[in-house]
C-alpha cells in the first residue's frame, strides 16, 4: 500500500509536541495509508516566524489566532468549511471554551480548529503557602501584600508584559483597541501601567527574563515562589511527576471590587496549508484531533491542554491534572480576544518592549502610551 506522507509543524514543548505525535500515531493506526510526521520549532519561532515561510513545507500547522487576519488576506491556509461538515463545525462552535473557536474565524472563513486553549491564570505552591502560614490571595491587594513579603513572581518578558497591560486595562473598565485612533484612553492606560509597575517593583528582576514556562520551572524546581497571579496556564505543571513539585491552578483574583481580572486569550489552532497535496486527509486528521472523543482521552492523556469544552468539564480528564481545567475554566470563558487584523502582529512584536521597560524602570506613562499609539497606527497602514 502506498503511504501518503503529511508533515506538520508545532511548537517545542511537551504540551505542544507530544499530543500531536500521539494523535498522529493513533490516526495512522486507524488509517494505515496515512503517515504523519510532526516537527517542532522553538516558542520564540512560533511567535515570530511568518506562516508564509512554512506553508510550502508543511501540510499541517499549529498556529496562533492573531495570524488569521493575514491568512484571510493572503489565502495561505485552506478554509475549513470547504472540507468539513457543517454539523462538525457547529459542534466545535457550540463547545468552544470562551472565544477559542471564533478566534480562528476571520472574514467569512474558519481558518483553524482550536485544539489547545489557554489564558493567564493564577497558580500556587500550596505547600509553601501552608509552611509560611499564608492564605491564597483573593484580591489584587492580597497579591501586593504577598509580593511585598517576597513570595510572588510572574512572567514579564515583552510579550507577557503586553498581555498583562491588556488585562490591566480591562480591569479599569476599558478593553484595548476600541478605536483606530489609540490603543486605550490616556486615563485608563496610565492607571494600568501604574498598577503593573507597583506590583513589578516587588518581584525578582529575573522575572523580566522569564516566559510562563520559565516561571513555572522556577516555581517547581525551587522553593522561593509560592504564588503567581497571572501567567498562561500550562496543564503539565498540574500533573503528578511532571515537575519536582506540582502546582495548583486557580482563577484570577478580584480587583477594585468589580469582579475578577480578565486576561488575554491564547492557545493554538490546527490549520491546513492551502498548498497541501492532501487537504482532504489533513482535514480529516484535524477533525480527529479536535473531536470531543480525542480531546477527552488521547490528547489530554499525552499532556495536551485541550480546547473542546467537554474535556474541560470531564471528571476523568480533570483527574489527570489536579482539576486544572475545572478550576480555571471561568477565566477562559471571559478572556479578552486580541485583535486579528492583518498588521496586528507588527504591533504585538514591538509594543511589549516599552511596556516591559516601564515595568522595570518606571518613567513617563504618557511617553509609553504615545509609543503604543504610534506603533498601533503603523500597524494599521
């Protein structure tokens, strides 16, 4: 039997690679004429390298949803409604965790299926909190108090600093990017920067060089950090035997007495190159991975962080990860959806640096907001 060989590209972490390899292996066992090979690129490459440079070499691509505006403008991915049944896509939409499914829709097309979803959530080392006689923070004021005692860390590299800025803006009642004239109003932007700067002044400077993965490694490999108020959740660190110590994950704290923080949606989608010789087969595999049956079993069993809501509510799936999904689902359901227009990624690639610099060193909030507005206008051209 002649084998059809499909190639896929994902990101290099246990959460990103292992579930794709596991699902590909099982799919090939069910379809002996299909062979699927997955390769991984670094998390930085995942964020930075254009899809245009990948679609000629790969049939299957794990993508970030801010790419879909560019995809709609260029047609480099296959529109899934042309290849998957309406019934299947309706099930996906009805079982979206928050905005995960619509985040991959742009124009009139669905460009990817969500197979992984995430947003910044809180995490803790219950053993360290207990040893120190400390309570789990419930409010932002509690977080500040704990940070002043030296127990708090959060990721603050440029991209995470920018996502945290979005979150802080929503905390003061204004979602960013509501007009084409500015990222956010001056009043709200200044408050958001000041809020984050106050917290950042009480953390180890090492945080400014850590992404969520490095933050979780620091929390689990050492015994100095008891609490992280917001970092993109990683189901792996809630599992037994993955790291030296297991983390407990939580919803975000409340702020200003107005409800809990709203963080920025992340996750990944499984897309198909429009230039693939095997679009039909690739779409069938994508549907297999995104199906509730797979998401609740093989996908999460192999260390994946699923996107189908049935998995997030599954007692069995939650038993594998210390209730990670059940405990953080509320944060996912209300997460803020970033812009996805063609050009947004230019803003995202450059706007985190001035925010991070302010969090590290302070300075003029006005100048930071002016820089963000300049980058935003440049991204719209």
